[in-house]
């Protein structure tokens, strides 16, 4: 089975490549179809909202029916949805397809869930997960998508949708080639019984989650989730309008927008890999208060600079501190949770952390859509600046408080 892990890594890469290829093109495409900024915001909120609830559902289905089978089904459904997204001329169908993708696009989760079936060493599993999350595909994708739309201005988005569909079909075929493993799957039964088992599993998991959440001392962790919510909202609002902002403010073509997106992705990926080196400068910062303060200083100043940018060169330079602060900020809040938490509640807290990020992903695009529609797309970035300014003030107070305590 020596080829199975590289195969899964390639599936994860191709999945991110496909997503990076088409997702940055969607806002401009929908705008050209006649949709307003509220609809564009709704696209992001629909996807994030369905993602929030579909994780446990797909997890339960994969436990009952087998991870490989469910992954193949989700890949085929996503491929069909992206093809429909590429060829449709209806905004309503686009919204529907984003909801479908939000429900079924758990391919990264399911791909990672397959790793322990083929690799039993936990240390090796961690290394494999790290390579899957490296984000090379999501960095290359926007460049390819931008070139396609620019080279084929009339049917470029349809070509991108077709290409993404092909990628997902290839992934489904690759997953089908994975060898069978002797992993016990719950006993098969009639469809009604299976459906009942799925519902019971979800209900039982939900009840257990609520019980675990009630046992956590939230007064200890509120500051972590506050930092995470503010960071996630600010970046969610920024990402929901950056492509339209680059086009309207600087007149960038899809190809050049793709390069800007990829550049930011590369900086973020490098920052994540350099986290150990960055932490070496903060050996005295045991409670992460100084790091959080510096993260919000960088976020606030870089976003304000982006708002005031007079040319695309200045905008691109300011993306560097923004990408670094965003990547470091996400990892710092995770480290805070891991350090503060006890082993019994660690999974619960990480789950709550993901929920905070997902909820921000639902709210931020909607608010950004309303601001873009009634005030202009340029003012969306000011909502991100305002949010990070609040984070800056709270992190400064937290830092001062911790210094006094020390």
C-alpha cells in the first residue's frame, strides 16, 4: 500500500487546485450576471452556513457507509455542482449550487479521515496532514483561473467550471483505486434503519457536545474566542470583496487578480511554516498577550494602508504584513487553546474554535454585501479596519493587564 498516502495527498492537492481555480472568479462572474453586492455576500454566507452543519452529517455518513464510498459520492456531486455553476445563466441557480457545495464540499475532511486507514503511525499521520494543508494547490489555482477567464472572456467561466468538474471526476476515480481495508463499518441494514441510525448518531453527538460545552469554564477562554471572532470577521469581510475591489479600484484583469491572490497565499503559507522561528522571538510571552497585540497592530495598519492605497503596487506590498498577521493570528489562538485547555476538553474547545470561525464566515459576507450595495465596495474594507481596531484595543488592555499581574 506504499502508493496510497501519496495518492491521498495528490487528491487533496487537486481538490484545492480546483477550488482555487474557480472560487476567486465567482464574485465578478455573478456581478456580470446582474447580481448586486447583497447577492454576492449571500453566496459566501450560504456556503459557510451549510459547511457549519454538514461536517457532523458527513462524518456520521462516512462512519455508517464507509469513508471511501462517501468521499467518492461527494466528489461526484461537487463536480456536477461546479459544472452547473459554470454553465448556468441564473443567479438563483448559482445560489442553489453554492448551498449544495456547502453541504457536500467536505472532501478535505474526508480525505484526511482516510489517512489513518492506511497509515497507523500517529507521528507520520501528523506529517501527512501538514503536507495536505500546505496549500500549494490553492496558490496555483487562482493564476490558472485568471488566465482562462482572460484568454476566453465570453466562455472563460464555463471553461473553468468544466475543468474543475474534470478534476473532481479524476479525484473520484483515484479514490476508487484505493485498496480495500479491513475497517469495521457498522452493520448494514435496510434504508429506513440506516437513516434512523444516522439521525440517532447526529442527535447523540449533538447532545454529547452540548454536555461537554457546558462543562468548560468559558470565563477562562472568552478572550481567545473574542480574538478569533474579530480576526475571522475582519478577514471574512476582506476576502468577500477583494476581487471586486481590485477590479473597480485598480482596473485589474482576472489574470492579475489571480496573481495577487496567489502572492497572498504564498506569504501566508510561508508564515505558517515559519511559525517556530517567529515564536523564538517571543520566548518571554508565555500568555500570548504580546503576540496577539502585535497581530492586531499588523492587521489594523495593513488593512488601513490597503484602504488608502493609491496604486496596486502599494496594495500588494501591504498584503505581506496582512497575510503574515492573518496566518500567525490563527495559529496563535490555536496555541492559546491548546495551552489553556485540559486534555478532556481539548477537542471540545477546538470544535468551538472552528464554530466561531464558521459563524464569522456566515455573518461577514452578508454585512460586507450590504455595505458594498449601499455605500460602495471600497467601504467594505473599512468594516475590517474597524473590527481589527476593536481587537487592537482589547489586546492592548489584555497585554497591560497581564504585565501588571506578572
